[in-house]
C-alpha cells in the first residue's frame, strides 16, 4: 500500500469512528468556538455548511505567518506561490486544483480575495499586509452565490479590526537573520461615545538571497524586499441602529527580482541551446542571477484604496448594508528569461489597475427564516506593457494588453429552520459581465469585446446537535467569465485568435462534519466532488515572434478529503493538524493529457503548542509548525521530460514567547523554515527552455518584541 493510500485509509477510518461515536460527545466544550462571517453574517464556524479555515490575527506570528502566502502552508488543499512577473508582491492561490498561473490584466483569478468585503481584482501590486488584523478565513469550494465571479475554487477573506473594539495601542519590532527588520504599530482610540478611529502602519525589510553577478551596482540583491504600509479607519456610531466606517490603506514596496534560473541543456532543440548557450553560462549558484539588464533587477509595487461601509438596522428583523470602494495599484517587474549576460530573452514589464465596486445588501432574520440579498457592481480598467523587449536576440520590441470590465449581479440566500436542529438554505445569483480588450504584439492594435451572463446557485442542509456539533451536505455552483488570451502572439498566424473563452462553471458536491465531538477535540472533515467545465489553463510557449500564452480549455474533475483539528492533549499542550487529499482528472486534449498545475495530491500540517504559567504569573508559549506539500506540476501542459515536475517540500517553523505577568509586553524567539528547505515555486516549459522559479524563503531566525499601552 502506498503512503498516499495509507493516508486516505486513515482519514476515512478516523471520520467513520467519529461519526459512529458522536452520541457519546459530552455537553462540555473545552475549546472556544470561532465566529466567522463566511456567509456574510456572523455564525459559529460549526454552523457554516462550507469547508472553512479560520486564523486569529493575533496568533499569526506564532505560526510564522507574515503574509497571505504563508497561510497557504497550513490549510488543506491550499497552495499559494509567488512567481508572477518575477515579483515579490504577487500571490497565486490554488484551492482544490483551481487557481491562476498568470497575472496579466485579461486573466482573472479563480480564487477571490476580499478585505472587509472589498474584492481585490489583481494579484500583483496589492501585497496586503496581515499585521494587526482580526481574522483570515479561507473558504474552499465554489462560492458563486455570495462571492460571485472568480470564486470557482474558493475565497479568502481578510477581516481587519473594528475601530473601538480594542482601545489601546501596540508596538512591535522584529529583527533577525537575512537583514530582517520589521516594525509596526496599532492604535485604537475612542474620541467620543459615538466616534472612534484606529490606525496601523509599519515597514518590512528583508535582505536578498543572491547577487546580480553582472550588475555590480544593482540597487537591490536578488529577492531583497522593502515595504511601508498604513491603514486608518474611522467609525461613527450615533445609535444602536446605524454605523458608518470609512477606511483608507496604502502600501509602497520595492526590491530585487525574485530568484529563478533557466534550464537550457534540458531542451537541446530550443533557441537558447541552438544559439550556443548552456546552463554553465549562468551563475553557478541558482539563487544568483547573471543578467546584465539593469532594468530587470528591480521590482516595485504600489497600491491604495478607500472604502465606505454603512450598516442600518431598520428593525429587529431587517437590516441593510452598503460597501463601496475604489482601489488602484501599479507595479514594475519582468523577467530576463535567459538569466544570462547576453540580451537574448528580456521582458521588462509595467502594469496598473483601477477598480471601483459597490455592494448593497438587504438582510433579515424573521425567526425561522433568514436571508441575505443584494446588488453588486464592479468596474476595472487596467493594462500591462512591455517596452524594450528582446526575443531570441531580436529587439527592442514592444507588447501591450489592456482590458475594461463591467460586472453586475443580483443575489439572494435564504435559510429556513425546519426544526430547531435542521436547517435548509438556498442561494442564487445572476451575473452579467462585459469585457473590452485590446492588444498590440508589434503588428498594430487589435480589439475585441465579449459579454457573459450566468446563474449561480447553491443548496445546503445542516443538522446541528444539542451540543452544537453539526453535519452538513451542500451543492455549490460557481461561475467565472471567459478570458482573452494573455499574450496573443498567435495573431501573427491567425488574425482571429484574439477572442475570449466561454463561461467557466463549477459544481461541487460536499458532505462534512464539524464540532467538538470528543471533549477536547475540535475538528472538521469534508468529502468533496467537483466538476469544472470550460476551464482555461494558461499555456505558455515560444513562437517565432514572441513569448505566447494561450488558453487550453479543459473539463476537470476533482475529488478529495479535508481534515482540520485542534486537540487539547493536556492543560499545557494543544495539537493542531490539517490534512488534504485530492485527485484531479483532466480530459485529454488533442492526444495530450494535461496535468492540473500547482496542485499537490497531499497537503499536511502539524502544530503542537505548549503553554506554561510561571509562579510570577508570566506565561511561556512554545510552538512548532510542520508543513508538507506533495510533488506537483508547475504548469498544465503534458511534459514528457517531466521538466515541470516540482518536488515535494517540508517546512518547519518554530516560536517560543515570554508574556509578562501584566500582559503588557512579550518577547519571542522565532525560526522560519529552520531546516533551510530550498524549493521551487513554479516551472514552465516553453518548448525552448524551462523557466524554474525558485522560492524566496530560506531559513530565518530572529527576535520579536511587542508591547501594549
């Protein structure tokens, strides 16, 4: 029996054991239930008929989590990488085999990211900081009813702290190896009985992992990163029935191109090999970079936004809400694909995106009935341009792609309590999307437009036992509008190739159990089966004219199991664990068997946490977190040489903290990736060479000091 089959067998056996013994669970709950807003209303995490993971914002640092990418190390069947345009601020989440490998404006992510109800449309340039936040929620499976388009794989919610909820101030500083220096502050101040504000800000600095060997005066090292960020929010609450929150945020980062190298010898028929280049012409250390193109060594990102959230309680049974936002972001990045001193393959890039969104909700709680309903509008305009590009030594050339999107939706989700324990819920959403795209690959401007519409729906049933534990079954539907090709160099041979793919749809069948079935064991388990239709895989190849990315449209089926638990072993020891198992089947395309990209079959994490209280009243907490991601493929295309296969990886973080007796300050010793595991983020086989994007995550050790006042 293989290790994967043993894991599956153990998972099924554990779930069966719990389901057959739930009647013995006691009324006493030894662990605190978590409240989430996954269904756009506050609920116990046990009550939500969705596979969901939740992270307490104040405890993220103890797990070694400093950004959204780190969240992907601890959630079952979630994998988050960074590689878009060689940028350090990008994030590419994949949930249950669904995500996005690209970042250009005509490609939409399959996983939606929200901050306080505001959708973030772009992956690059909006490096949202997880400092001083309330909670992170990861919803797995299609979320097409409440979260709409671009959530066919799931959604990630970031919830910030509410002004006035935790008066006081906090300052933290962190210093460690690799020139790590972080500092941040948070203040929550009540100006009057009706007005409060909160402000957070800080900076992050991390040194590089390699040198630009042919640019001695480079502004940054490979992988180096510096960022400043801030957020301010005002809350006006003149009565119990009305609340207004106005928030603004901004971040500004710059650094060195992320580490990568180019495998040349593996493709002897490729243009680099035929031109006489070899792997040995690159820097001997793959974390160094031998480019001589100065404009390819620096990456930057800026983003800012403002949001307005207004809540009205019209009566004890009826409420409304408005969430309006405007955001803008821009970045500079790109890759010198050859990683050589020669200017043979170079794609410097700039991108920008502006978005406006507004959502109106009308919600009610009518006793045995409740509902969440609303109207939604989203508009985005953005572009990506490449100037002074070189392809196979020819240049300088140019490339441009732009897109405008308008999206409209109306949605409703209605729940009905058939009994005190049995609940049914039904949701539906209608969406219309309009896209206007344009591109110039060096032979003139091409334009095209497309309109899409779709009805998304879901239905769920939840049975909650007297002790609060629950079992659920759900059928979820998701939708994503079609996409124009990202790099349509196919226009050289086909003037009609610049068109959008069809609507992308998903339907998910899921059953799960949640709760504290055994005193001291808080757990959730889910089995799922998901079908995707007209799913576009982004496939990149080199042509005689440029680096082309086209859509390979496939049918995909995913089946799997997920487990999360917190076990109170003793009064001093907690053990958190997660396990994800997935099998993805993709229909054959023209004799080629594609592989689901960036989707490990096994994801696993284990985190023991020890607590001691000293006689003085001070506390000591020690935690070790182990994360495993199975081998996977870096891109969807079939690769006979298996050059795009990524090896499995094991990461270990450690943290030990001392909390003062008066809870006013703490001092922590941390280690991230303490075994210095070096791993690949992605691999792309263009047919001419293999681009290997390396992790920017070497071992790091340091101290963190926090004080409140």
